[in-house]
C-alpha cells in the first residue's frame, strides 16, 4: 500500500490516494487528525505506563524488604497470645461524682451512661451485620462525634475511635474477620471506659 499526495495546480485542492481509494481534502484532514490523536494518546499512555512501572518496582522492592523482616506466622501467634489484655479504666476515672457526695454518680451521669451504652451496643450490632469498611468507618465517625457532644470529659477512647475510623476509611472493600473481632472487642472496652456501669 502506498500513500501519494498529488497536487492539482488549477483546483488548489489536495488528494490523498491510498491504494486505489482517493480521499478528498476534508477526508484526508480528518484522517490526519485521527492519526495525530492516536499518536498523542500513545505518547501519553507510554508516560503513564512508565510511571506505573516505577511505582510497581518500588512496591515490589518494599515487599521484598518486608518479607526479609517479617515475623513467621507461628511466632506472631505466640506474641499475640502472650500480649497483655487491655484493662478497663479504674473506677475513679469512669465514675464522676455528684458535687458534695464523693463516689456517688449524679442522675445526669446515669442518663448519659445509658445513652452511651445504648449507642455503643447499637454499633456493635451494626458491626455484626456489615462488612464494608467505608460504611463502618462512616458510622464509627458519626458515633464518635455524637458521644463527644454529650460527654463532659476528654476520654482517650474518642481518640481510639477516630483512629479506627480513619484506618477503616482508607480500606476499600470488606473488613477482615480478625479486624472485625478486634473492633467488636474495642467497642466493649470503650463502653466500659465511657460508662459508669
């Protein structure tokens, strides 16, 4: 197949002949525009593929480094089993007292504790039925905000809730089974630390 451009001096028009097919000036311009677009797209794609290759190479190198420094699964299980279990906050932190009567909670504190307890129990039930990390993250963040509004103290549990919400918000897809169990245990821990009962 050959491409020949012939000029006709009197008509002032170019023709493009491909094999036995002759294209008009407009058809030839449209074809050239399409070829240029394909060429530009190929150049842009090559640049993006090069960046992707560099990123994947970097990730592969990091994974190799992690493999070298990773703990064997059996050793990790042993460490997890021997790790100390989280403790509930001492009663002196969890039980604000009525002014003038040390150690006796006020009726407002009891109402607040029932509300916090109910909210955390509802979230625990939600966790058992939902697997999508972004949904859990959103719901946990909303729960944390509501509890902070009614709370009279700055409990570290709120920071932990925010950390969990951020961590889950970065994940896509379903929450891992072990991670879900850990979060459910955290909900019970937060309930103990945020309520008097």
